[in-house]
C-alpha cells in the first residue's frame, strides 16, 4: 500500500526508512533542468543534430523550491540539516 505524503505531518508520520526515501526524492525535486537555448521564431523543433538550422540545447539546472517549501523547508540547506538530524536518530 502506498502512502500519500502531502504535508510535513504526513512526512513525520512515516517510518524512518520510508522517510529517508521520501526526503531523497524531495531533495531531488529542488533542482530542475531547463533548456535555455535561444531559438529563432518559428523554430522547427523536429530538427535533429546535424540538420541545417539545428540549435543545440543548453541545459541549465535551476533551483525550484516549491516542493520543499510545501513541507516547511525554506532552503535546500535547511532540508539537508533535517536529513542529517533524521539520519542520527
């Protein structure tokens, strides 16, 4: 049976091993990868590498704290500290 984890209270009610798994996933959600390449208007997104007019993607990782904030963490460092404290228990 899967447990729905929607709040800090749900998180804290998990067993230590389940909490550890969830925290790893939660931390991973704090960074998203986006393509920041500059594409011309009407760019044909079906072009492949080697095709004339192909623009190489530029992959950047940006911080997105929305998911961790939902669980009461304001920064990744704060989440890391919580993870460290849980590992000690």
